[in-house]
């Protein structure tokens, strides 16, 4: 068996792992990053890439200055009584410094969103803008042959077979001839894409999470970080209670890697680990947005080395998700994030025909309410119910605004159409009288613009994702029951894990007694969520993942000032 010696061994090439490897290298350490898949990026590559880090210089630059003090107050209310105070404080203290170093000394670039509200509203310290950082688009052609090492987004999120589009560009591309500005935007996106396809398998203009991954990987290459692909970890190596390295399989050979300073686990969390999902996840939540290669390797290895698992109220962060099967058998998944649920003219019901949630709340909170109604049984399907005007104006899931593909999706069975409420209830297996009562009550509240049942439209985030042209409540209008009605089934699918390894504020994995395991660290989704099953704002997985990757690297290098 061959061997290799380094200072730091990082297992996993998502945003957290790459940040740890990059900062460790920049801090003077010899680093090896081993990635199980043929790509870097992990869950981050298929995400929106928004990164929640309070109090950065970028918020000042964007004209929406944010403070750590305000975020501390906000999180004190969100996470009260849940524990984890020391980790959240470490995150808040180090976040601005980590972002400053990445921004000034690497190719990792963000811009603070002027308007991207925190997810839990009406609390002291919440922010409307400045806290959520968006990755700057990245022209990945500079990677040359290494471009193929960037994990592509899920194919349902790319246009024309490989083109990425920013949310802000979507309306223009769907309506290119609506205005000169729309046409110009469309040409600026589409023409370079066709040029890219002459040389590459997909477009090289990366946005959202793919842009962040591309920028991190480019920075790794420029800083000379060694990356081994298709290199799964077999096991951690422990000597006298200290983790000294890991056994990995590289190019078909088992190689013993000795890490003088430590091993960093950043393999993406629970993902598709069947046993952990069966033990901790609610029944009826089998689907995950994690890549197939994410199978809980880091958490399992950490536990075998004596690491304790830290569970939370919710073991995962959730999207309400709809599904359709493509002709080639591919199961496409659509996360209902911002494009439809918060818009006026939509309500959600369970099989009992009753509303159960503020439909405009965050995707995580929507799904948590759905899970809570299962009472320990299998999670029930929820139905998003809309009218004809809604589909035409806003779309619904895979049906884009304008409703141009409605007929095709009806033929595919993606959603249910009915001419009246009675027929819709029968088609969904719901008691017609109860559904009529629910819609009547909803319409009464919508006409008043005041949802006294669930508080829809009462938070800044609700209103931000609604339709400002609808008064007095941008999230409410009555359903038109005199024309066609539509229902779309959604179930929770996890976008990331909250369940993970218990760690201290330095990212050191703790044993069952709360003692650090020497030489073993975890970040990203391998580290239990510092928000303890809550989801405070956009990017509150990637933000802590990168900041703790930064903190771990600085701790390993002896450079972490407290």
C-alpha cells in the first residue's frame, strides 16, 4: 500500500471543503483535497448559491449596511432555547473577516443583495437586504479542460440543453419580444451560449451556485491546491485516540494519507445514506436534492471514530417539491421556492381539504408545517390549488409564467385540471363540501386582504415574493371558481441536512462526552446545523459552511484569533 503525507486532508469538494482547502493553503499548509465524485461542487453546484453572512463590508458597498449586532439579536430570537450559542457566535464573529479575505485575495466574489429578506419575519434584528450575498457570475472558459470538473446543475434548471439563467433574466427570456430591453437581454445570454457549445459540453457563463463553485475551484487551481477526483474515503486512521489521516482509494489503489495537522470532513451531510434517513427522517420523505454521490460518508466515518451526532428538531432543511418523469426515465424535481407559492391566488391544502400553513412562508417552514400534520405517520401530499389566471400570469412549478406548456404538462399528468371545485375535489379524493368551505373562507379573507387564519402577507419576505401590483395584500386575491382550476401535488424533499456531527466553535468533532477528537474536523453539512433545525434566511447553509471552513483552516494553521 502506497502512502502520502500532507498537513491537511480535506474530504469533500463542496463550498465548505473547498473553502477549507483554499484558506489552509493560503495559510502556508500543504493540502490535499479528495473528492469522491468526478466533479467539485456538491450540493452547492445545484443551488441558488446565496450565502448568508451578516455584517460584511459588501453590505456597506451595496448601500444596505448590515451589522453583526443586529444579526445576533435576530438569531437570539430565532434559535432561543435550542443551544449552539457558541457556534453561532463564532460564525458571526468570523463571517465578515472570512468574506473580506475571499473578496480581496481570491477569485471568490459576492455582491450583497439590496433586497433579499430574512425568512423568519417580524423579529428584532431581521434584515431586508445586505445579509444575503449572491455569487458574481463566472466565465468558466478560463478553466479550459478543467471546466468539465464543475458539477453541472440539475438538467431541469438549464435551458437549451446547457444554458444557465439568472432569476433576474427569466422574464426577458420568456418574453424576448415584449420590449427592446428584453430582446437585448435575451441576445446577451443566448448568443454567447451557442458560441460556448462549439467548444464545451454546456454554457461557460456560470451563475448562482455554479458560479460560486467555479470561482472556488479556479482559486484552488491558482493557489496550487492538489485535488484528487473519484477518490472515496475508505476509513479514517486513528492512533492513540487521535485521527492521523485516512485511507482513500485513488486510481484503483488504496492509499494511506497521513495528515499531520488534521482531517476535515466536508462530504455533504446525510444525503442518500439509507440507514440515517430511516432512523432520523420523517416517513414519506425519501427524496433529496443532494447529488447521488452524497451518501453520508463523512458523518458515518466521524461516528465510527467516536464522533457524536447532533440531531435537531428537523433533521433536514426542506423544499416543497413537485415531480415529473421525462421520456428517458429521468425524474425531474421542481423546488417551489419563490416563483409561485407566495403569489396571490394560490392556496395549499392537505388530503383533508383544509389549509394548514401560510403558503408564502419560506420553503422550509411550509414543509415543516406539512410534516407536522403527519403526526408521526407518513407525510401527506399537499396540493397547490390555483385558477386559470394564476397559471397564465405566474406559471406553476415546471410551467413557466405565460402558461405556454400547460397543455403538455396536463397530458403528462403533472397537474390536475377540473372545470369546477366539485370536480377538482373528486379528482383529488377530497371531500367536496370541505374543499368548498376552505376556498370560500380563503376567498373571503383574500377579498379583505387580511389572512387572519395564517397571517399570509404579514412579513417582509412574504410581501417581497408576492405581487406588488395586487392591493392591499401582494400575497392574496380570491380564487376564480367560475373557470378551470388546477392542483399540483408537492412533497418535502431535503436540500441539505441539519443532522450532523457535533462540533465545537473551532469545527473540531466532539465525542459523546463533549470532548474534541484530536485531528478531526467537520464543516458544511457534515457539521450539525448551527441554527438547530431552523432556517433563518437565504443561504444559511452555504454561509456557515464557508465560514467554518475558513475557521477550521485558520485553526489548523494556528492563525485563528479569538
